[in-house]
C-alpha cells in the first residue's frame, strides 16, 4: 500500500470547451480535473485549496469512507464546506470499492460548472475467473453542458416563475462534453473532438463516466461492438452490446477490440448521444450526438470519420441489443444479499410549496442544508455546540433515518413523479432487490443474484427495493443525482450507528470549519 497525494486548487476560470466562452469552476485549471488513480489498499490524501468566492467541498463518489464519514465531502451533511480562501485535506483509505468512479464538488449544483474528474481504483483481489483480459485502459468522461453558470440556472429553475415561465422544467443543456471537448446542439455550430489513438488489434477497456447534471447519455462506437464488464464497481458477466446508456453519475466499463475495417480514414466516431426524453429541445438542426474520434495508429493524422448522421455498430454487432442497467445485468461473481430486518418505505415526488416554489419531496420533507452546520456535528451534539437533531426522523428540513444497530435495511421506494431519477446512496453499494411499474405492494424480490451498484435509475411511476447493511457509521446521503433535483431538495439521509460514531474522533479541521462557517 502507498499514500497517493494530490493537490487540488479550485478556481474560477474562463473556458470554451465547446467553442462558447463561459465562466467555469475547475480544479487545477483543467476540465475534466485531474484523474486520480489508486490501488484499493492505498491511502488517498487530497489537499483542497478553495480559491472560489463561495464555499466548496469535494465528494468521492461511490467510496465507502468506512470510519471516515467526515471526509465524504457532502456540504451540509458531513462537513460545513471549505470557506473561500481556505483549505481542507481529505485523508482516507479506499476500503471496499474498486472500479471506475469519479470525484465532484458536492455543494449545491457546483459540479455542473466543471468541478469533476475521474477516480480509478484498481482492485487488490486477483481477477475472478471469467473476466476477459485487456491490453490498455482509456477513460471516457462524459457530461451534458450548459453555457450559463449553474447558480443562475438554479435560481431561475427554483423561482415561482420557473424557466421561461414553466415551473418545474429543468434547465435544458446546451450541448455535451467528451473528455472536456464537445459540441453544442444548435445548428451549424463548431466545437471540437477528443481524439483517441488506438493500436490495431489491441483490446481496450473503456471506463465510461456520466459526470453530467441532467441528461442520460448513450455510449457507442461506430464500427465496434462492445462487451460490458463493469457497472459502478461491480464486475458484470461479460455482455456483448451495441451501446449502453448511462444515467447521471453511473459508470460502466466496456471492452473494445480494435480490429474494425471499412472506414476510409481508419477513423471512427465515438458517440455520447444525449438522451432528450427528459426535456424538449426544439431548435431545428440539432445534433444530440456528442462525438469523439477513434483513430487507429495506421490512420491519417487528420482525416475525419464518415457521415456523423449514420451510426453503425459494425460487423459482429448485428442483432445486439442495448441492455437495461437496473434489471438486465448479471454480476460476474455472485454476492447474495442478507435477509432484510428493517423496512424503510419512502415516496418521492415534486410539489408546490406555500411560498410558490416547486420542490422535491421525500416523505413530505424537502432537504435544505443546515445553514453553516453539518448534520454530522448536529447528530454528535456538542463538539461545536449544536443541539442534537431528533433521534429518528424529520427535524426541520432534514429527513434522517437513524439506525443504531447493525440492520439490513430495505429502502422501499415509490417514485410518484413523471420523470426518471438516478438515486445514489453514499457510503454503500446497495443490492437492487426488485423493480417494476406502479407502487410497491409486496412484489417478490430477486434473492438469487441481485446486482449491486451505487447509482440506480428509478423510472417514472415505478417502485424499487434497495437493500443495504448499516455497518458503516455516519451520515449517508440518499438522493437524486440530477443536480437540479438535489438542489430542489430530493435528498434524505441515513444516520447509521450514531453511538459508534460518537466514540470516534472527528478531525479538528472538520470541527473548526463548521465554527468558521457559523
Ligand atoms: Cu456523486 Cu451525493 O454524489
């Protein structure tokens, strides 16, 4: 094991990753930010200097933070946020997670403006039988993209008038990014393409990340069938497919064998097709395919692939289907769920408030972060003089489910909304025990080989049962990962093992940060 140390400076810059200049919030002047690459047994130390005029915090999506809940990076929950001009050092071991993930700001909608990057954790355990081999790895970091600062878009979205007078309609992306280069949707516009150079006949593991804020993206490569092997850190029984759709915050690994022929320049489009089913985009001539270029080492250095309008999955891909990432993936290694002991039913939807806003509600509670506080310190009580929040459920705007013993919890979710929502549980990789249309009324669950993943798309008007074990002390957010929806309150917390947490030492800098924020 090693200690891997990174220095992050968060700052405001001008950038034009799709050709349109805007103010961006980035780490170390880069978009995407630095790739963190570690081995599972390592310690990760990230010194974050905040040079923004606002608070920030950095979250390590999908990591368990077992024993270090205070470094989960969730503003208002596990920390108070790094004040402008100040710094915080995150320092933790990786623990249970290995695979493809990402880091991002976790303060309001800040990551939408560019504070994100890949996080790759190489496993300690040897590869299980049945996992195919590959020669090289490439990271494909994709996102929808806006031309305005997210704070301004959020104000309009949450105002009683909504955007363009329609309350509840989320900001519509202007375009998209693939490894920090992209194109925008309006007709006749430019942008640029990220280029991957591949060696003919090698096999590549492409680590796909949807780091976006709102839209799902469908990933495919012209001329190349793909083989799916990983979903959010869970190895998948190798599944051939033509393309795969990633909801916001989901990750996949696919294998690509570089043996295609037929393109005149030995170049092929890589596509991140922005799925527009969640919004209406009505400019004529729009192209919702965000593209990158695969260029074989025998290709001419400047030629472009053929017609961007005709996606072609290539020979060997005929008849291959996309697969559903919630119900159709089979784990390569069976990891059976324990029997449940406690059920926690939730319903969520969007409603108007008395003051005319339109917010997300989970069990009648819409989250707003405690001002200048963190739930972690509030639950612990005194280190900085806060009163403990109620022992079980809602206190003010906080829906907090507290379990002070090791239990197996079934979150029984009813989505009463007309949209699909990618929910993420911090600190865990829950089992997807069942899902279907309508309400949960005790339908039978999949106990044989359920998939575990940390970000799960819950379709409109459907139910889902997610199972996890409360063996990780701390405050764990469970929220819709659409940036606009989290900011609109679609978030609750699980407070696991508070008595154990009370016996642990919260680092002095986490406590001091809350005192400074107060
Ligand atoms: Cu990707 Cu609450 O996090």
